C-alpha cells in the first residue's frame, strides 16, 4: 500500500469494511445472542416448558436475533458514534483492522465456548488501532468513562436482580400464568378451604402447576 495514493487505499478499505463488518456482526450474533437464548431456554426447561430434554426452541432463536437487530436499528447509533468517532477518529483502514480484530476474537471465544462482551471486544480493538498511530490520538477520558461504566454495570445489575428475586413469588408457589389459566377456567377465585369452582390448582410430581377439574381429584380413603 506504500506505492498507492491515500485515496486509493481509503477506497479499497471502504470496500473491505463491508466484509470485516459482516464478519464482526456474525461473531456478535454467535456469541452475544447465545447468552440470551441460553437464559430463556434454561427458564423454560426449569418450568417444564421443554419436557425432559433440554434444547433451544427455534422461536427463541428468532426472537433473540430479531430483538438484537431491532435494537441495533433503533437505539444503537449513539454507541456507533462513540465507537467510531469519540474514542478516536478512525480511517477506513483503521476501522477495517478494528473490526477484523474484533471478529477474530469473537470467533475464537465462541469456538472455546467462552461468553464475552462484544462491546468490550470492539472497544479494545478501537483503542488499539488508535494507540498504534499515536497515544495522543485516543481520547483517554472517553475510554476511562466507558471502563467506569463497565465497573458500575455489574453491581448495579446485581442489585436489580436481587430486588427482582425478592419481589418474585417464592419457589413452589403457583406462577402467574398457571394461576391465570386456573382462574380463567374457574371464573373467580375461591378460598382454599371451600373449593366451589369447577377447576382446582394442583401440583403434579414434577412440581409444574396445572389445572384439573375438581371433580376428578381422588379423595383419600379413611384408614381401615
């Protein structure tokens, strides 16, 4: 590239950026989306929604991919602006190098089965290509703010998760969806001491709540 003009090099790397960005997006979907799919699939399996065999339903795969695509389309431009111009001013060659480095890192992490953050990956790549030009080309105050946001995010989400677990119903209690289905069949809730509705909430051996007609419940016979 030394013998070519800067305009020719920029034009070449602008075309190569379509390839590098596509590879990085593929790595993004192959690592970040899998974490969301795994959480949803585990919740479904724990509630008996997948039967006896654990797998990821196709609708979960599609829902996660569509949600990620819509989030990038509607709310991701501020992140794109921060990554592309606020940390350091990227040229097409630097952008291609950063995206390629991020894609290789994501592919390696996915192959090893290690969940990583794609934001951390591309931020490190952008800082690296900027610092390779010169250290002053990187706006270190912006980079430090991003690192601080990462540090604050973990305890903040831990507190939110703890608050949600305290608000959620305790283990063994009927879920809202199961209770709603039972009430929909019964018409109105009744005290547990005097069940007058046509349906009752029972717990089968696998502890997954279900609704069955109250008349079909067997009454224990008195001891002889």
